């Protein structure tokens, strides 16, 4: 079995770091700040998409992204937490499956975060925004991650908290599991999958029982 995890809202909570970095960018360029709820509603999308949706002029989008990253890099480990049960979920999953991370966050900083939490060694691959041309919901990040595995005769799952994760999985032709620990609610996730759990540990316990029942 192969299990791919999203990060934000699935394994980690970096909301504080994300919001602070957005507001820092708005300060740097002297523009009106977007509302916190408007920012949170876009988490899961690439940064350039988020800034565009928040009204940043196209010609300035990548300047804002650069400013965001500069600040985020400084605060990410201090202002990001593992979600409750996430450590146990990854540790349990590692006992019966091969694991990967597929995120729209910058891969470089994501790896630093997972090393900080003592979990990076559980994963065979981490695909971030800089590793693909087309981020989620495009299937490219999942296809890229699967290059690290022998997929023959393997069940493959994507676990995520937003419709972006579900769509990416469906577009890649793999199974998707939704968790309500993040940024989309159950009603939004139900449009894409009937496998929905409260958090990643519940999802992994379900997959473990499925694995045991078929062994």
C-alpha cells in the first residue's frame, strides 16, 4: 500500500505562520490587508493563486510571494504545530505502507518542518510547489510522487483536507480520503469521496484494518 499525505490541515497546523506571512507581505508593499477568513478560505491553493484571489495585481503577485516566503522561512518552525494524533498517524502508517507527502507548500521548507517534528525519515518522497509545473488539483504532483515507488499491484491513497487534494487524487486515478481536521468541511469533501474521517489517525486506522482484512 502507498499513502500520500497533504500537509496543511492534514498533518500540520501552520495557520498562524501563514496569516502572519501574508500580513507581512501586505505591510511590505503598503496595501490594504486581506481579511483572515478570506486568506484561510484559500489555503491549499498555491501562493500566487491566493494573492491573485486576494486582489493583488498580476504584475506584483510574484513579488508578494517572494516577500511571503522570506518571512515564512524565519517563523515556520516556531509557529507551526503537528495536528493532534498526526505523529501517531504517520508512525502507524509507516508500519504497513510506503509513505509520501504531496503539498502546494514550498518543498524545501516543508522538509525542514517535517525534520523539525522528527517525521521526515518516515517518508520516501516529498513533492512541493517547486517540484512541479502544475500544482494540485492537477494530477502532476501525485504522478511525480509515485515515481519514487513501485506501484505495481499496490493500492494507492491520498489523504487530504481540501477539495484540491480530492480532485488531484481523482485526476490521478487513485483513491482519496478526506479529513475534517483542516480547511474544508465534510459537506465539501463529500462531493468527492465517501471516505471521510475526523483526522489522519482515524484515516490510518481504517486503512490498517482494510490491509489486515485482505492479508
